[in-house]
């Protein structure tokens, strides 16, 4: 075989697929892969990396896709916040109430409150109510035939300002009692001690008085008095009388 024949045999024919770059099953120039295959391989690699990065991001977020659709985060329920607010309000109210009771307890233990024996000494309270009630019944009861007994009782049982008040009042009344034949009867309906110490007392007294003139029907009236009393020789003497 001649050299020309060898050369012609070694050259590929124009229609041969092996001579077309990028053809099926052929390699590129110098044994390198065709440019089209390199681009497709790089694209596939980039797509795989993107999918892997997306998978990592989904795993980091901890969100799992719902089988029927994307998962939705439930909004916070307002009822829970309202319940917490109500609970806190109740606690604050209980604390305030406890503080108020503590303050009142301290007030009761204060010297001004403990000095009032009307709250603690039942025996002394009963005595002052009894002495004052008896005195009022005597000095505000009289009959036209004998006013002397009423005056004597007032001089013995009344003191201080009350003695002067009664003397001035009864001096004017005594003459009319004899002329009009007036009679008066007084009963203590209720009496309470508002303040009591070792030697003084303040009382609020409710009276019923029945007055009658000779030959006429009796009339009844109610009265309310504020009384001050002082302990003298073991007996409570009225020292001030104020009408209310």
C-alpha cells in the first residue's frame, strides 16, 4: 500500500459521526469531553448543591411540611392572657385587703384605742350606764305635790356644768309645776357608752318622757341626750347634759 493510500485511509470521511464534536458516544478534541456535556454536568452539580442547601435550611428551621399543604402557626389565644390578667388582679386585691386589715389591727392596738375601756371593761361599762340612767330618771321626774325631792336628788347626783344648768332650768319650771299641776316621768330606753376611761365617761342616752297636766290626757315624747360623767367616790356623777 502506498503512502497516499495510507493517508487517505487515515482521514475520516465528512459524514462520519466520530468526526462531529459532541456527537453520541464520541470524545472531544484531544480526548476531552465535548463542551455541551461539561455544561450539562456542571448544571446538574449546581442543582444538586442547591437542593442539598435547601434541605439543610428546612432541617434547621424545624418546620415539617403538612401532608395536605404548608403548615400554619396558630396565633396565641387571647383567653390565656385574659386569665392571667384576672389572676394577677385577684392577687393584688387580696394583698390590698390584707394590708387594710393589718392597718386596722394596729389602730385597735394603739394607745388611744386601748385607753377606751368601753371596748374592754364590761363591768365598768355596766356600772356607768346604771348610775347615769338612775340619775336621769330621778332629776327629770317630778310631781306637783313634791318638787323638793327632785331638787335634792339633782344636788346630790349632778356636778359641774350639769348642776348649774339644772338649777337654772328647774328654778323657772318649779313655779309652773305647782300652778298647772304638771307631772313628768322619765325612763331611759337605751344608753351606750362611747368612751370610758378610769375616771370619765361619755354616753349617748335615749329617753321616753310622759308629761301630764291635771285633768288632761298624758302626752309622750322622746328625747336624746349626750352625757358626760365623772367617777366620784365610786359613783358616776353627771357633769354635762347636751340635747341632740
